[in-house]
């Protein structure tokens, strides 16, 4: 799996909070954190790359991802690169 997102991670896409409900090697389905805030959004790796380069994407790691990053940072930069999700 290319995407290594945790359900507690938050993604602000076009100003709305989402979470990644389903992920494969090529796509990720983002559902709104607030119920009834709209339909899920499906993005491919290429589309996510485009959004990351724009001002319409912000990634906020959840508590489990934050702890994984913190633990990897203590053991060295190579482990940190492997622990950080490719967002």
C-alpha cells in the first residue's frame, strides 16, 4: 500500500476536514469528518500530488501517526523517512 494514512489523520481539502476511509496502491477515498458535509472524494496519487502543490491541501497527523514519527525520529533519519506517510 503506497498510502500509509491512519484513520485519525486529518486532511483539509479545499478547506473541509476529511479522513482517508479506504486506500489502495493507486487511490484514496476521503470522507468528510462531519456527517452530512458532502459526498466522499476519490483522488489518485497524481491528483493528491497536484493538491499537495497547491494551497488546497493540508495534512495534520493524528496521535498514532505523531507517535510513530516521534519514535522514528529518535532512531535516525532513515527510519523517519520510512515512517512518514507519503502524503
